[in-house]
């Protein structure tokens, strides 16, 4: 059985080409210290599902982490953080934005 009329070729209604998808916003973080407590302040609300991986120089050990609000997290370390350097890797699995974006890398020295 043949369909009536000529075939109609319509362009694809895909909004993205194959292999492409929408980009999720990436969170950036500012880290400050007060004694042995590091405070992470994010520019957008994030979901924290574990300990945020941060490497601190000087052989300090991680003690605890508290989620204060969707944009603020505190970590307590075994000694004072002043003059120590820190590194937070990019896109750790423990931190995601509400839209599914990751975390930009951060590094520096505590003052």
C-alpha cells in the first residue's frame, strides 16, 4: 500500500547535534581560613555528597566537614592552616551544582 502524496523531508528537530548536549554551569570556590577551619564559599548552590578532596601542605590531617548552607562548607583540620598551600582538584565527584555542573579547580596559600 502506498501513502498518498509526495514524501516530505523535514529537518531534524534536535536542538543539539549528535554527541553534544547542554552545558551545566560550573561552580567556583573561594577558600578562607580561620585557625584550623577552612571555609569553602561557592558562587552557586551546590550539592555535597561526601568529603571535598583538598590537599594541604605540611602533613595536616582532615578532621571533619560541615555543610553550613548550599553555598558554604567548613572543614576542620588537625592544626592551623595559615601559610599552608592548598589544592582542590577539578570536578570532584563529591561536589555538583543543582544543574549537574562540576567544580572548577582551586589552589593557593592560606593567609
